[in-house]
C-alpha cells in the first residue's frame, strides 16, 4: 500500500550538496576585498565588494522559503518530488522518533521522525520530518532532539507516516498513568540570557575595534588586505560560537503531579518547588510578547502555593485564553504536546 502525503519543506530541501554556497560567498567577499585593496584605483570598484553579500542574502531567502512537496512511501521505498521533479528517491534503512525542540527556547514543540535514507545514487542522508503539537510515541524513540526539521506535515499525516513505518500509534501522553503525570519543562530565560548568548559575537566586535585602533594602520601598511581578513575571520568565529551556544540543549526540569502533591525538580533531582495540590490555587493569565514584527499572546498557568507561586507557560499562541488578563512572563515552559493534558488534569 502506497502512502502519499503533502509536506512543507525548505526551498533548499534535497540540495545538501549546494550548502557550501554560503561559505563560498562569504569567502568570496574577503577575496574580493583583498584583490581590490592591491589595486591603485580600487576605490571605484569598492561598491562591487557588496555583490557576494547580496548573493548570500538571495541564497538565504531561497533556502528558507517554504514549498509543498509530495511524499510517496511504498513499503520502505521513499520518493519525494515537487511537480514532476524528483528531489529524493531511495530506501529507508532506519528511523527513530525524537522531540522537535524550539531553537533558543529549548521547549518541545512537537515530534519528529528521523529517517535514514539510502538514495538511488548510493548516498546516505538523514531526513527529519516533524509535526507540531504531537507527542512522542511510546516506542521507537531515539536519543537527542532536533531543532531544524527538513520538512513539516500535519498531525494526521504524521500519524499515517508512523503507521506506515510500523511504529505503534500510542503517544507518551496516552501511555501515562492517570494517577501520576510527569512533564519535562525548561526555564524561560529573559532578555539578559539572550544577550548572554550573543556575548561571543559582541566580544569579537569589540576585539576587532580595539585591534584596529592599536595596530590597524601598521597592518594596512604591511598588507592592505590583512585588516579585512582578520575582521571577517574574527566576526565569523564570533557568530559560529554564538550559534553553538544557541544550539546547546537547555537544562530540563521535571514537573510531577502525583499522590495529591505538585513538585518541580532540577535536572539533578533537587526540589525547587513543592506544594500540596489541595493548598494550591490556580489562575490563568496571558503573557504578551511584543516585537517590531508583531504582538503575540501566550497562555500562562499560575500555581499559587502557600508562600510562593509557580508560573508555567507554553510557546503556542493558539492556547491563549481571550478572557485571561495580562501578566508577567512564565518561569518555565511546558512542551506544546503536554499543555492540553496538563490543563485537562486541573480541570477535572
């Protein structure tokens, strides 16, 4: 039986062999500046040094735009195409399910299946298909997580894909004992933490400025292209370190409701917050997140204990209650697949 589903994929999907282009364009900028710096009349050509940057921006736009692709799965033979053009054809040799984690935030947004595909040309590649709001199945789970899926499908199509792969259609929420609920949450970090994550890049900018002021003129006299090369390498390294920090897994805390008690524990098992469920009062608020691109409203569950309160939220505007008043940011973020089971528990 052949399964056919539609997915949304990045524009550069199926073109991993072209992913060296951004690096080539960035290096081309340095090379162009170095060549022009040694020409006596280089000033009139300096505007052309921006051409690789423009080309890089165009490539990033093309690579990040979304387009529809068709998945045809016949047994373990996979064919992905758009229109009449085949993007990937091969045999699925293995698979595992992992959480789909939001980059920067660290909270779980859905589930993903990582497919190991051997293409008809003999090459091997990992293909990650994700669905928002889906909990991990109770079987075929792998290690790690993903924050950059290759393509996205609906929750219903994701279930069909798992069924075609022979993965049991039982998610982790349904497999939980109703008497005990355990959720994984991450700390919601504010603007200070965001600036701390950008620290490597900011430090390299400061390094370039100080170095230019101290020895920039000397470097220019010895080799006119050297300051540009040092600047690009230093800033590139800073960006690389910044991206590494952003991709680093966030510490995961355990939020447990069991035996009439509610508790929150750190990754090493230390109790952070614990109250009797009978002594806890709850209320719902809305955290309003404003950016230059728009305003977003996220739900917050406030658990008021005897002396302290715990604020839990989810990074999904679809769960926000229009009647809830505006409040402060959540302390911890619950995964999108876990939010509704958590609400159901308190509504009993």
